[in-house]
């Protein structure tokens, strides 16, 4: 029963999260104006989430019913209808948990940002803890809810295959949250910038801009709720994958008796304890550097995790090789995060060269950022390649067949520190929003400068955690591919080789490559299309509301109209997008069979990685290139170089915040759907095995 | 000896090419001013080619010596030094043939463009044949020289393995020609546009612009010589691959006795005959449509090829399945070409929506074009997937092991009509240049309108042939992967499965994915960097040469300075680029072994395809979106939408003319290098098989 360490540490994480939540809530929310603005943001965000969750509730229930009918076996053929039922329930539970984590995190973020802005009036070391602890609530509730959910499902059913249902529930909800939030936030952001900054020349976050509230809402629903859900999904999926791979190591042994299954949960639990400690040490002095404090938290978490798992390995007398695979994953995660920081940081050559190239115009600026984005694909892919191969060979040396379990454990190692990572990541938008609120309520330059400092540190952690999320999703996807192979093997009683030279596998790969392309294209087109609508609305308001442009006292734009457009448009774009991805997946499986589907999964992993990294990093680079110019280089704000860089930044926005980050989740979702439907596909595929 | 139909039809093609060359040369080259301009272009182009070929000659000789020493076996270990020697000689011969085809084509294009401009004064139906026959010289000399070269090497050595040497020679030269020409042409184009059109507001091709000659030279070295070399390379590689795969079908039978080896050459020869006929029927009436005439030529070629090969199949009593695979490839090529036209044509929704989005600014215009570019990846990948799988299963039904030969034959089927395709493609830049010359020599609106019509038809054929080139390279790459497996099998005496779940294969795939990313990024960065230098030079000339800006009579810019910058910069960027690609390939092979290298090849094919299609199509879309606006939509020339579209077009230029088209060749080169070094890698790889 050592695995109970998992639910216990999950509960501890949740208790700490609740404690921090009340800490944040206790702080002063500031002046009337500040409360007004934050109230409007809260209202918009709640409206969006409510609408989104309502739409999703329908979707989730329908899918749950379909799953209950068809998988793992159609109910008219199965003897154990209980399994269908538990799978459907687990699916709903997974969706619910992911939604809850997103909601919690967003709620505290909305509370934290106004309080951070208010505290910034007293200084950096008063403001920082509020913003960071706001982020920590998100981080700890993500890991706490995730591991608690997995433990409950596993504890009740004792069957990792049902955990797959829970994981798919979490993943589909995440896909909605990421893609929907991403479309929402960039529609608002791009429209607000294009009319406000470019056409009218009014500053960012200016309260006259009708889209400003929608923009602030977007930061929260996209960045906070979205990224939280993203790592929730990878975290659950990788635990589930490692559990299923462990089951295959000792055939005939019930999962509960299988020490490798339990080890998965134990290590996950230890990761949470490490995260709680890591979060606890993050502090910053009066003149301190928030960025350093955040990094320290990450390193402490890694160290504690490494030591705890080593001690456990010795105590439980499990091979060092498995511990080694876990640590390899952890190190790879950190390395990938750091290289992704290199390619986006404002202090490094790529972003600076991109900024310099803006001198010769927007086109060259875009080409330069895009090129560096392509180059930045190299380190993370190499990192994932080396990590997975090392983990495989380490564990394969224990006993044949352990290699793939090693890949699962290295993914788990990478994701073990996810609590700290999400805490640092959610901190980012809180600082950003605090800055926005400070600007909109006119708190003065000194305060804005402090919030700026918070924001800047947030941008770095955000870059690192995006790289980290991609790396983690990458290793998880490889583990999921292995899981799929294992499931197929169990079904057919023999190993099916996914030979690249098999024309069906190759067909699958080639089609799989296109799915992330289609998905990200449709996300971005939704942003372009929705922005056009919103831009018209913003222009209309400036035209028709007298005194708005001049900033006449008492004249307010109709914020709600913009919030409404962004909400509706995002939800409308979502359903076809996700239905398409699922249908192509099932289509390939049911028409061309198991092998083609394996190729398809691999293909989607390949192009999904490539595009996710390219988009995240080039987007980040353009953003920082613009900021670098705004800091006074190459002519500073208002220069031609700045105008060019703003265009680059606007191209990058949907790259890095809409299309790029959804791709991880897309890959996870289709991999798990393939695993879930494998039995049906084996039975009914038209051609091929 | 039926295979002798190959050299015979190659000679016929060359004779027809020579006839057409003299036809073009006989035409009037126009007024003194026209001859002056065309003389300057010719001079610049020759200077570039001379310098490029001189650099390459060094490279080729060094590589030939290295090959002679090391492959197929190190000379100190081999018993048959003759094989090393023939391989080295074949390599040099391949490089030479490819260079010669490029030079021929460019020479006639340079003659044809001024003569076309002159003939346009008399009307469309006088001008069209000159431009088209100019293109036809290129098309027929490409296929003629290629097939003659292959036949000579094969006839002398009787060994398809030596043909591999010839093919690598052609491919490396092509890679230089494409990447070098691509960097050259876009450096000149981007710089000329940015200073001329954007900063000073002078028209395109204005003789005051110091970069105008470099720009015109670039069109020729990039588009004409580059695309010719590109298809030369794919054509030779696919014949070679099909031959090597055929050898594996009848082990123990000498190649010359192997009817499937000979069938490869026979079908290639019939393709040339079909192309000669297809070229011959292209004619246009007084009010005719050049685009339709060109398409008719393509369809006739396909039809003739289909019939001739069918008759041959019956006569030689070879299974219809093999003929079927060939035809499948042919159809797939045409379909891919047509879809690629859909995504770039000025008359279709993608380009028009992209144009419309320019109303909301450059950023949305770029996002829209990029998104459609991502979507456009779907049809060609699906086409290649279905074609290769169908060809495989058709031929595998003949006898086990014939499947991969089917893939080779379908690639050959696709490339059989290459003569006609290159003719139509090379026609494009001739029309474009004729327009440029007409503008620079002030021939008047009526003439410019006619050259415009020629140019517009050229843009469509260019889009189709780019799609076609990508499809052909795709199928060829799959055939090369199969060839690699075959070579490994022959070396080790057993089939090596490239299992996707093998961690070394996966490691290879992940690294392979990054190589096209790095390559295209470095190409584009070279363009950005070189443009900055050239832009400074253009600005300097406008600043320092009195009367230049005002267009004072007799004042001429220093064209040669710009030509010189473009030439030097392109060559300087090339060597590290290509050396890097080769070293990574050999590094993966010698460190991680045969399986990892197989994964690596597959990975480079995957991302190479994706990026090549994305870049070619989004680039074409932005170009045509701009043209659509210039036709008077959304405010027409000079409007804000137009300015935004010009930025999109400038981003697209290096996408579609530098990075995108080189990727095909990159993939071919590394696939062949892997095949060539397979024996050494088997013997010396550090880890793995």
C-alpha cells in the first residue's frame, strides 16, 4: 500500500493551495477604481468560462455516453458492462477535475492581480509574494487534483485501463480550454492592439479601448486556465502511460500487486512533496530579483525530488536504472526549458538580432524571427531523442521489455516538478495583469515600474515553462505510443512491429503529419476571422460613442460587447476543429487499421513537435524583440523599427498563444483515443491489420 | 538490348533542343537599348555561374577524391579498386551533366527573354512561341542530358551502384545551384523592392534602381537554372533508385539481364518521347490563352506516355501491375500539381482571402497566408501516401518483394513527363524577364500588356511545377529510403526492420526532423543578412550618384556592384550550409548506426516535405494576393492593403524561392549519401546496428 503516498501528498498539496488561496484573498484589493476594473475582468472571465463549460458539459456527456456504449467493447458484445460504465464515469470525472483546476487557478489569479497591483504601491517585496502565491495556488491545485483523481480512480477500480478514461476526459477538456482560450485571448489582443496602438496610437491597456477588458480576460482564460489545464493533461497522461506500461512488465500479476505500477504513483507523490517545498522557498528581498527567486524554487524542487526518489529506490530495493531514467527525464526537462529561454530571452542574440533586423522593415524582422524559430527546434528534439533513448537503454538493461517503461518513467521524471513549474508560469500573467490594472487605474510610474519588474520575470518563467511543457508532452507522447503498442500486443497476443517501410505505416505517418498543420491553421484562421469582426466593433464604438476617443470624463466604452464577440467566436470555432481531429484519427484507424494508426500517431507527434516549438519560440522572440526596441534600442518606441517589430509581434501572438500551445494537447488526445479504440479497430478495420 | 531506347530518345531530345535553340537565336533581339539591358543581365548571370561553378569545381574534385578513397570500401581494404575509381568518375560526370543542363537552359533563357520582348511588339502569337521554345530547350536538355548520362554510366559499367555515384554528383551540384541561386535571387529581389518600391516609391524593374540587373540575373540563376537542376536531380535519382530496387528483385541475375532494370530505362525513354510530342503541340492563336496551351501540352504528354508504356507492357509481357504503379504516380503528380495551383492561384479563395485580410494589416495578411499554407500540406501528403501505398500493394501482388519496386516505378511515372514540366516552368521566368526588359526599355503599355499575359500564364505553370517537383521529390525520397534498406539488406544478408518503436530509429527520426529546419533557416538568414548589405549599397548609390534618383539622362547606377555583392554573399553562405547537412548525416550514421540513420532519413523526409510545401504555397499565395490587390481590389496599388500585401510578399519571397525549393534536393542528397556510406557505417558505427 505504499502507493497511498500519492493521494496523501495530493491532499497535502490541496491543503497548502487552500491556505495560500486565503492568504491572497485576505490582502487589500485597492482603490475603488481598481476594484471596478478587476470586477469587470472577473465578470468577463466568469462569463467566458461559464459559457465554455456549459458547451463542454454537453460535449462531455455525449462523448461519455458514446464511450459507455462502444468501448472497450460494444455493450452488446461485452460480458462486463461494468467496465464500460466505469470508463464513461472516469471520463466525466477527468473532465470535471481538469475544469475545476482551471477554474480554481483562474479565480485566484483574478484575485491576485488586483491585490498585487495594490501591494506594488508599497514595494516589490510586498507585491511579489502575492503574485507568486497566486500562481502557487494554481500549480498545487493542478498537481493535487490530478494525482488525487488518478488515485481515486485507481483505488476504486484497481485498473489502469480505467485511468485511461480519466486521462482522456482531462485531455479533451484541456484541448477545449487551450484552443478556446487561445483563440479568445488572441482575438482580443490582436484587435485591441491593431485599432488602439496602430491606428489610433493610444497606449496598451488604455481604458478608452473597448477591447481592453476582453484583452485582460483573455490573458487569464488563455494563459492561466489554459496552461494549467495543459500541464494537468500531460501530467495525468504520463502517469497513466507509465502505469499501463508497468502492467505489461509483469503479465499475470494484478496491477495492485505490481510494484512497478505502484512505483509510478509513489514517484508522482514524491514529486508533489518536492513541489510544495520548492514553492515554499521562493522569496525575494527588497531589491531582489524575482527571476532568480523563481529559478531557485525550480532547482530546489528538482534536487528534493532527486534525493527523495533515490532514497525510495534504495528502500524499496528497485533497480537504480529506473531511478536513472526518471532523473534523465528531469534533467532533459530543465535543459529544454533553458534552451527555450535562450531562444526567446530579451538578453540573448536571437531576440536581439530579430530586433535589429526590424530596422530593415517588418518583412525581414519576420523572416529573421521565423528562421531562429526553426533553428530552435534542434535542442529540444535532440533533448527528447537523447533522453528517451538513454532511458530506454538504461531500463532495457534491467530486463528485456523494461525499455519502454523507462521512457514512461523519464516522462514522469520530467513532469514530477510540474507543481513548481505551473506556479512560476501562472505567476506570469498575474504580474502582467497587475501591470495592466496599475496602468488603467493610473497608479503612477513608480508602481508601474515595479509591476514591470514582476512582469519581466514572468516572461522568462513563461518561456521556460512553455519549453518544458513541450518537452514533457513530447516524452509523454512517446510513452503513449508505446502504450498503444502494448495494448495492441495484449489484444492480438503478439508484438506488432511498426515498420517504417511498411506502406500502411508510412501512409499513416504522412497523414498524421498533416493533422497538427490543419489544426493550427484553423486556430489561426479563427483568430484572423474573429479579429476582423472585433476590429469593426472597436472602430464602431470609437466612431459612434461621442467623447470616447478624446477620453472625456465619464464616457465609457461598451466593454461587454467585445467580451461577447470574443466568447462566441471562440466557442464557434472550437467544435468543428476538435471534431475534425477526432474523426480523422478514427477514420485512419477504421479504414487503414492498427499499423496505419500507429504511423499516424507518430506522424502527428513529429509535426506537432516541430510546429509547437517553432511557433512558441518565434512568437516569444518577436515579442521580446519588440520589447527590446521599446527599451530604447534602434530608435525606440514610435520609430520605424518599432512599427516593424509590432507587426512581427502581432504575427507571433497567435503563434505562441493560440496555435503552438494547443498542439501538445492535440497530440495527447489523439494518442489516447487511438489506445482507447484499439480493440474496436482490431475487430473492424477495413484494410490492413 | 531494349534499354537502348533510353539513350536513343535522350539523343532525340537533345537534337530537338538544339533545333529549338537555333530557332530562338535566329529571332530579332530588338532595339539597341534592349540589347544593352539584356547584355547586362547576360553578363551578370555568366559572372555568377562562372564564379559558382569555379567554387563548385573545387568542391566536386575534393569530394570525388574522398569518395574514390573511401567508398564503396576504403581502398586499403578493397580488392576492386576499379569500383572506387568508377564511382568517383561517375560522381564528377554527374556534377558536370547537371551543371551543363543548368548552363544551357540559362543561356537560351537569356536569349529568349529579350527576343520575346521584341516579338511582343508584333503580338501575342509571335511572342509566345519564342518564350515557350526557350523553355522547351531547358526542359528537353534536362531530360536528354540526364538520361544520356545515366545510360552512358550504365552502358559502360553495367552496374546501377555506379549510377548512384552519378546521381549523387548531380544532386550535390543541384543543391548548390538551388540554394545558391535561391539566396542570390532573393537577396537581390528583396533589396531592390525594399529600397525601390517601399522607400522611394519607384516602380519595379526601374532602370534607376542599382539592384535591378542583379534582380533580373537572379530570376535566371534562381528560377531557370535552379528549377532545371532540381528536376534533373529528382529525375536521375528516381531512375537510379528504381534500377537498384529492380536489382534486388532477381538476386543472382546480372543487372543487364534483369528485365526490371531495363524496364526502368525503357519507361524513362518513352517518357522523353512523350515529352517531345507534348512540347511540339503547344501552340497559341492570336487571342489564345497561353495557360491553356501549356496545360494541353502537359495532358498530351501524360496521355502519350500512358499509351506507349501500356503497349510496351503488352509487348514485353510484363505484368499490368507495374504499369499500373507507373500510372498511379503519373496521376498523383498531376493531382498534386493542380492542388498546389488551387492554393496559390490568383483566382481561388485562398489567395483572395489572403488579399482581403491585408485590409486589416500586414500581420493578419501574413497569418492568413501562413495558415492556408499549412492547410495546403494536406493534399500533396495524402496524394503521396495514397500513391505510394497503392503502387506498393499493386506490385506486391505480383510477387513478394515487388512492392518497393512499385514505389520506385510510381516515382518514375511521376517524373516521366518532366521534360514538358520543365519546359512550362522555364517559360515562366522568360515571360517575366521579357516584361522586365519591356518596362526598362520603355516599349509602351500595349507591349507590356502582352508580356504581362505571358507572365501570368507563367505564374500558374510555375505553381503547378513547384507542386509537381515536391511530389516527385517525395516519392523519390521514399524510393531512396527503400533503396537504402535494400543496400543494408545486401550488406548484412538479412532484412533490417526500421521499427518506429526502436529507440535508435526514433532518435534518428527526431534528429532528422531538425535538419530541413536548420537548412531552411540558415538559407533565409543568409538572405536577411545579405539583403542588409545590399540595401546599404543601394541607398549609398542613390545618395552619392548625383541625378540618379531624379532619373537624369545619361546617369547610370553601378549595377555591377550589386551583382557582385549578391554573388559573393550567396557563395559564402553556401559551403557551411551544405557541409553541415552532410556532417550531421554522417555523424548520425557513424555514431548511432544503420537503424538510426534510417530513422534520420525518414525524419528529414517528413519535415522536409512539410516545410517545402508550406513555404512554396504560402509564398505563392502572398505573391498572388499582392497581385490581386494591384489588379485594383481593396484599394489597389498604393493603398494600405497593398502596403500590407507587399510585406507579405517580401516574407514569401525567400520562403518560396530560396528555402522551400532547396529542401527537396537536400532530402535527396542526404538519402543518397546514406546509401553510399552504408557499407562503411555497417563496419564502423560506434553504437547500434
